[in-house]
């Protein structure tokens, strides 16, 4: 596998969740192959600061596993999942977001889908299976999208080369 193929098949998964237990469970249970990089954030503010101050490769598949409720050490609410999602879509619209929801947070499903969430996964016993499935689907879609873009670029270069060669041939044969 070449360097470009490795970049295209690379996945960066960002776990943005207040619960340390869920973050650990997700980190240990994610199975997307050997080209996976996992980064964890316990607050949306830290995550938004990271993505706005870091140059990220668009050819990699960026998947955010985003919780909804966040609290500081004084148990005060911080930026919630919807606010984080809106910031992600503003700063890095190519990120794919999977929302993690507790039982009492499912009422926001329609709204977050409208904003651009790929999927909503309940925090239950089947969460890891669903997350791994969604991650595989998102990685495949991303790879196909960039293959199409690469094909269009190559096609454009070939057509340009043919036009230039035709023009050169025409002028070489028509000079006295």
C-alpha cells in the first residue's frame, strides 16, 4: 500500500465525551483496522480549540464520537453536544459526527440530524457494534468520494495534455 493510499485509508476518531468510563470503553472497543488514530477530549471547549488550532488532512476520515452533556469539576454545565456540533460544522464541515445519546437525550435526534450528524447511537450494550459499523461505512464513503475527485483530476490532466499535444502537432505541421 502506497503512502497516498495509507493517508486515504487513515481514520482519526475523536472521542468527545464527559464520561471517562465511556471514553475508555470506546477507545478500547473501536475496531477500524491498523490505520486508526484515536484522540480523547473531555470537554467541547478543548476539542474545538484543538480542531481550530491544528492543521488537519482532509484526505483522512475524521469521525467525531460526540456526547451531549458536559460538566466541569464544580458540576456546572459546559458547552453541550449541539453547540459543539454547530462549531464543528462551522470550522471543519468535512468531519463526520456520530452523536452518543443517553436515554433522556434522544429528543434532540431530529434537530442534530438536520445540522449534519451522520448517526445517533444510544449509550447501551450495542453501542460499540453500531459505532464500528458506522465508522466502516463512513470510511468507505470518504474513500469513494476522494477516488472520484482523483479520477476527475486525472481526467482533466489527460484532456489538457491531449489538447496541448494537438495544438503543438497542428502548429508543427502548418509552419512553412
